[in-house]
C-alpha cells in the first residue's frame, strides 16, 4: 500500500481517472473524503465480484490507522478479513 494513501484525517476511496478526448485515460489524483464523513454508517452494495470485500478491507485498514474503532457485521464470516483486522489491531496496539 502506498504511503500517500494512508493519511491521518482522510479516507482514500481510490484513484480518480478521466477519459480524455482521444479516448485515453488520465489520472486526476486520489479520491479522498474526511474520515468524519464516514463516521455514522457505511453501506457497500454491489454485484458479485464487484470488489465489495476488497473495498471493505481497504477501509478497515484506514479506519484503524486513523484511530477509529471498528464494528463489523459479516454474515458469511470472511476468515481472511477477520485475520487482517486482527493483525492490524495487534500491530496498531488496538484492543480486539
């Protein structure tokens, strides 16, 4: 994970791209929102294979890095995600 993505006070959702007139893509930078903007509830919806789990792992990392507590409801129990959150919590000295 690049260090420009992890920044205190912000949550990075990804990189933004534009489609240029010649049909090529050009990067416009990181898409960031203040972490306060996600401080209530977050719902992630999408079709199978759309990247919901990957996005949630990415957000989990940033929430823990920014010092937030994390409450997750995972009805299918993704063991890899569980291990990631456990390891990050331990690494950042956060209770699990």
